[in-house]
């Protein structure tokens, strides 16, 4: 599986390493910056992790469980799926804490 990193974070890390180890200055690093910027960026979306929040609805003849996504608030009725069909969050968080 491919891994993706922030270009600016990589650039700063490489600059610091070259300056600390080899004493290379900023003017000499412009070639490196041009080469890093020439690498095409991937079109990626951050992965969101959430959980289903159960709500006991007591308005009808019998209590019903309604599940809401902790990320977008989507009402998933009583279905407990592995991901939110609205925002795509992976439902792998547990407990009542923040996600």
C-alpha cells in the first residue's frame, strides 16, 4: 500500500538534515526544492475514524435505537455498518469519548 506525506514537512526535514550534517545553505537547497516540487502530488483524502452513537427513541409504540455518525451526524436508523454511508468515516472507535 502506498504511503503519503506532506511535501512541506519532508522539505523542512531534508533541509535541516543537510544543514546539520553537511552545512549546506539555503541557496544550495533551491535545486532540491525544485526537484521536490516537480514530483506529482497524489489526489488523496484524509481518513476519518468515528463511531456510531446510539439514541433510544421512545416516541412510538416501542423504543427504537437510532444510530448517528459521530463525525457528520448522519442518521443511520438502526443499522450498524463498518462505515458511514454519508461521510465515509470508518466506524472503528469505541466508547463515549471524543473521536
